[in-house]
C-alpha cells in the first residue's frame, strides 16, 4: 500500500511531462483561417514552408504591448529568411479596438481576430501573451507564455530558421 502511494505522484509527473513535451515539438499546429482588417484571409496551413510565429495577444495587455516592438524588429530582420508572424488578437472589442492600435504602432506583420474556437485548439489560451513557434513542416516546436524579451525571441526564431 505504501509503495503504491509513492508511485502515484511519479506516474502523475510522468504523464504531465509527456503531455508537455508533446506540445513542444511533436504536435501539428492546429490550422486556422482568420481575416485581417482589410479582409485578407490568413490560413496557417498556407504558410507551410515558412517559420511561423503565432502570437495570441490583446491591446489592453501590458506585456503584449511591451513585446510587440521587439517582434517587429525581429520580423523585419528575418522576414526575407522565411519568418512570418501572425498576431492573433483576443480583444473583445474586435476591430474597433485593434485597428487603431495596429495603425498607431505601424505593425508590419498580419494581425487577425481570434475567436474561442482557435483559442481552444491551441490549448485553451488562458494567459496572454502566449506565443507558439511553428516550424516549416507545421509542427509546434516552442510555446512561451508571458512577455518575451527581444533577444530571447530572436534567439528562438534563429534556432529554427
């Protein structure tokens, strides 16, 4: 009896870690088709062959706002080498909130409006910013929850280009 009580936490930890690693490199990125403010449809599967960063964010989120300039710098630096960033806004106010923000900060990468279905596909996004790096074959190779410093973001991107 005592031995099985000791094994239970070990099994639980093993299961948790196996699920974590499956989400960090071995799972296909869920496909989505979402529109930009101009009506252009962005479909993840059509970006295959590029390194794609999928960043869930919102205009009211301080850490999201803080990391965007670094994302913009890295995007400009590596775009010609196959980097694509798709900003998935989770703002409740929709384009009324997002469009002026994108214009004010002159964000060069595509911004789309997310929805509950997409957030659920990506593991029930519960905190933002949440950033996924999707390799050229469509696999999620990295997931980061919270603010990313520009240096850390660039380092992660460079390692998969």
